[in-house]
C-alpha cells in the first residue's frame, strides 16, 4: 500500500506573503471621491495623486471602485461622456479583505477574480488599498527572491539594482 504523497513544503516566497498582513502593505491614505463626482474629476484626482484607483465613498462606507482599467475599458473604449458621474462606470460593492488578512490571501483573491486592486478594511472602515504591485514588491523583499535575482543577474548594473533591495529587508 502506498502512502499518499505529502504536499511539498511552502516556498520561502509563500511564507513571506503568508506572514505579511495587508495592513502592513498599506502605503498611503486611500484616494476617495463621492459617487456623484464626474468621471473627468475622478480621473484628474487619480492623476494628481499618482494613484491607479479611486474609491467611491458615501460617508465612511465604500460603495464602489474605479481603476485605470475601468477608465480604459468602460470610458475611453466606449466613448462615455466624461461629465457623467463616476458611479456609472464603477465596480459596485467591490470585494475587500481585512487588514489582518495576509498578502497571500490578497494574491489568491486577485488571481481568482482577475483584479489588481483590493480595498482593505479595518473594523469595517476603509484602511487603504493594496494593489498587485504592492504584493509583488513585498514578494521582492524575500531573501530567496533576492538570491534568485542575483543568480540570474546578467550584468553589474543588474546586481547594483538588486542591492537596493537589501536595506528594506534589514529593517
């Protein structure tokens, strides 16, 4: 009788993502506008903030989310009037995670739903936004990820770029 094969141990990258809470990945206050804001004003706010998304808030309640992808697919490609309310192109009641959820939880949710932005809630209130880039950067702070990059470096310039990742890992 053969024993069932056990699952391989999790990789160091997986452990790094599993051990990092979403609350720790929040870099800044979320960009938010009321649902009645025009599409143009919402896009301008995103540009000024250097943000790839904007949350639609009614008071303290998250009611929608608009991303760069939404602006491309739902506005530009469809020729929507920019004076229309941004709520008309928003993802209504977007899926969210709690601040205590892991970066791995966010990565899995993003992959399952084909999304790149996840609002983060703390006690039911919006705490921030985590993007696929935030999760990728967190994975990039893994020592194994760094070692893999060093091994694959093709030039001194590549090694210099990788060396910039060492300091954040020491903090």
